[in-house]
C-alpha cells in the first residue's frame, strides 16, 4: 500500500479523534505509526472462533459484523460496524483468550487496526488516548446494555425501529437475512415488518 493510500485511510481516524479531543503533532504522529491499514474482501474473516482477537478495528469504509453461529447453524449477530465504527471481541482482546465469536466483512472493507501491545503503548506514551478509549468502552457498554434490554423487553417491531435509528446507513446496504439475524427474527417476519412500515409512512 503506497503512502498516499495510507494517508487517505488514516485521515478519517484522525478526524474521529479530533472531533473528540484535539490531537497535537506528537499524538497525530503516534496514531499514524501504530494504526495499520488493511483491506478485507467481502466475506473475508477478520476473526474466527477459537482464535485470539489480536486487533482493534476502526472501519474506514465498508461494514463488519460480529456474530456467533449456534449448534443448530443459526447466526446471531451481536453488532454491525459501518464507517467510523470500532469492532473487536472485547473479552478475547483484553484477556488474550480464544474467542467464541466471528468477525467478517459484509462488504469490501478498509480498516485501521491496532494491536493490544500497541494500544497499551498508545496509552503509555500519550495519556490522552487512555481517556478517549475509556469513553469508547463506556459507550460500547451502554449500547450493549440497551440492546440486551431491548431483546428481553421489546417487541420485534420496536427492535426493528431501533435498528433503523442506530444504523440508518445500513438499512439499504444489508440483506434482510443479515438484519433479521441481528433482530432475532426470521427474514420472512422482517419482510412483513418492513411492509407494515411502508404502509404507515405512505
């Protein structure tokens, strides 16, 4: 990957950080050094069950999914990660243990990756990032808690409406099968929900 492509891929991440807290020159340089760009083709694995999650992924373009396939072969999607989103198996990444989950690309996807050791280096050399990533983890925990509450207390229709609000850029990019696996319903039932929404909004 040439220098122009590397710079083009790192720019969205620098914008992301600067939107949270303005970075100085040294911090910008460290980000550029420690985050590595990588392109994954559609359906290519970033993480497979049984492997240790070794990278924290920032999506520059495309979309990733974090999911589990149960013993019956059913797919359960925990999270989508479109542009400007982060994704990893947090337990495997921080505990250095084998993952029970898979991550793959739903589209051709460019990511910026940082390893566990380099993330610690980032915290140590530039403490501002300790605060940034703490906020990221807190936001992820809040989102996971909301999703868990939805799954145990909300109707399928409410979960679908929440999905539209959370991932508006994905509603026309993902298949009904993918969205249904995220919502915990069948693709056929999702089709009925969508038709109902079309009638309500017409």
